[in-house]
């Protein structure tokens, strides 16, 4: 009664409806997502570097 097509077929049909990706487009559809990723990566790296320096200083 409520039979639906398999998920794989629905995904394939939806992807076929989308326009093809051409050229050198970014993987990020929203510019805010790219900025957020870069910001979080920078904060993570800075926290690890600062933490490593503090541990090295306190160890002596």
C-alpha cells in the first residue's frame, strides 16, 4: 500500500536531477561554512601549540 522505491534509487534519482558540477567550484556551497572550518582549525591548532608550550614549561 505505502510501498516506496529503495533508498539507493531515490538518491540516484535526486542526484540525476541536480545540475552537473562544472569548473573549479569550491566544495563549500556556503561561504560561512568555509570560514567556520578555517576558524575552528586555527583555534584547534593554536590551542594545541599553546598547550604543548605550557606543558613543556611546567615540566621543568
